[in-house]
C-alpha cells in the first residue's frame, strides 16, 4: 500500500475520473454477467478491495458484502454490506468460515511482498465456508511486461503460476486457471460498448490475442485433502 491515506486518495483521484468510473461501470455490467456463472445466487459473496463496487453491485447473490481500505460506501447499492478495512485484517471484522465466494480484482499486486500475498490468501481461506471458492482477476506480468509497473502502487509481480502457487501455499486448491482472460486495463484495447464487451467474452479466440489478465478459481482445501489441478 502507499502508506498515508491522503497519498492513496490522490493517486486514485488522478487515475480514475467520474467519467472513467461511469465507462467502467458499463463494461463491468457485462463482465459481471459473464462471471455470474461462478457466483452462487443463493450464497454469501465478498468483494475484497471493491473500489466503487463494479463487481459486487452487478452480480446476483443472496448476501453481498464489500471491503475497501477507503470509504466507498456512497458508491454501493443498499443491498451491499460495506466494511472499511485493510484486507489483511478481515479475520477480525468479518464472520469467518461463512463466505461461499470471495472475489478479488486487481488487488494482490498492490500488496508489499509475496509473503503478504500468501497471508492475504490465508485470510481468504479462513473466511470461506467449507465448500467456498475464491475468484481472482489478476494482471499477469509475464503477459503485461514492463507496463505492469506503470502504476505507482503496484508492488508485487505475479504470473498465473505464482498466483496458483501462492493460493496453494495458503491452503487453497486450484480449480481453474484462464491464463489469458481480459486486456490489461479498460483504458487499453478492451472494447468499451456493452455489445462489444459481450461479443469479446463470447469469442474465446480473442482472449488469446488481447488477454493480459488471468482469471483464477480456487476452493478451500480441508487439512489432509489432496490437491487437484485443473
């Protein structure tokens, strides 16, 4: 993290305008429609580092929770329970062992080290219900290259393999890895119109050309269980 809250707020204020947020919201409606296949509609879902709630606001779930280091509650709909907290401290502020899905998007790269990434995934493991799963959307430095470091608050580099290794070190089992899923940012070559976003998501060969972010699905692994890779 960047340290003082005022620095973090200043960085995000320069990086994302209200116009950017509105455009991202339209894109995320389609992304959430696609990702709904991973979301239990009758379950409890948590969005860590939710920002303005682009994911959690657009998916169907019985009980929706969101967490961010900043107070973004004004951007969230009333059916989302918001907790202002650091992701690493969630064991102390959320009900452990109860979430059917934990989602994280473009978050782990902001943590200060690989150890912190593993620690965060251990927290996720403890928040999950016995059959709970984690869904991670993550820029992949092997695919992104040097532009990974164009953002001041990126601290830790991850590929699809190191992400899976971190998750398994934290006690999770890998279910599915889509190495090339989305372009790096919504300001890149990603289609902006909802119809084009829907077309992109439905045409997997395009992922192999434009995909720079990895989608990882894991599940809670009970002690003594054998790992099974996708």
